[in-house]
């Protein structure tokens, strides 16, 4: 396995981030966001810095995986509206019922998985879209076994254009630590890099945006001492 980083100039957009930043900041003030959601902006999730690191721009075609209750969807969709396009896929029932029926989210497109397939048990499949610019997954890969992650990474690779980007954040597990009761929702970042590279991706960069020295990697991520403050790895990959 090679951890050599590709030259950032190979993926970075030439345009300035200022316009995109303005749209993200406006989206962060959106009426659909709850006080509990906005409270997580600066300390825990840092959406502006995170999306800038991932190369996000307002005119991109973007796929968000496993959107959950829509924390990021509420930022991504308004930022892309009118210039780009947001797709969501896998585990979309909640966001479809609670967010996508709200004003301003009518341009978001839900991509359905093949019938009977779930996040935890993915067979080989393809997303019904291609030539995407960016695919994002926020703390979801840990919910899958290695085979399901392999099928997902292959599908992501095939959905992206050449030069397209894949941004990943998840809870950190200690390197080479075997499974135990407390680390089931953590992943070894070296393993994740290896798996995604096996799908054909190049590792572009990593960030300490979501690193946390307060998390010694021994507690379950929902434990009261670390919930919302876990150490998380932030990785960016590129399709050659």
C-alpha cells in the first residue's frame, strides 16, 4: 500500500472559494436548521473549513451518502441550488420526509438502491448517475463490513468523472486494534485508505480538522465523555 499524496494542484479548483463560502454561510443561516444543529457548527463540524478541504464548489454535481437527518444536506443543497446539483443516496427516508419536502430543497435528487439492499449488506451495485464531481460521506463507513465498503467504494469510483473527488470522515480506531465491544463504530484510517485505494482512488490529502486529543480511542463513540468530541479522520481521494 502506498500513502503517497498526489499533487494538490491536480485536483484543486482554480476559482476562488469566496463565492462558495458566501453561499455556505447563507445556508448555515437557513430557516430549516434547528438550534441544536447550528450549535454544532464551529466546535464540532466546521462545515466551511471541511467543505473547502474537500474541494467543494457551488457549481459541482455532488452526491451525499447516508444523509441521516440532513445536517449536511441542509447546507449542501442551498449552496448548490441554481448552479450545481445535489444527489443523496442510501438511508434517505429520514431526510426525504423531514427536509426535502421543505421550500428550497426541490432540486435534490434521491438515488435509490437496488431493491432489498441495505447499508450493512451491500452487494455489487451502481449509482444511477455518473460524471459526478464530488462524493461525500460523513461518519458512515463504520456501519458497514469490509465487503460492503468495497462494493460502495467501487460504486463511488464508477459514479465520478476522471479527476472527481471522494471525501471521507469517520471515527478513529487505533491502528491494527482488533474488534472489541467499544470500538465497533470506529475505523482504522490506514485500513480505510487501503480499501479506497483498492477501488482505484489516489489519496490526495488528509486533515486534522476533526482530530481530538481529548479522545484516547478507548471509549465507544456514544459514551458521554466523548460523544460529539471523538477523534475523526478526514481524508480526500481522487479518481485518476
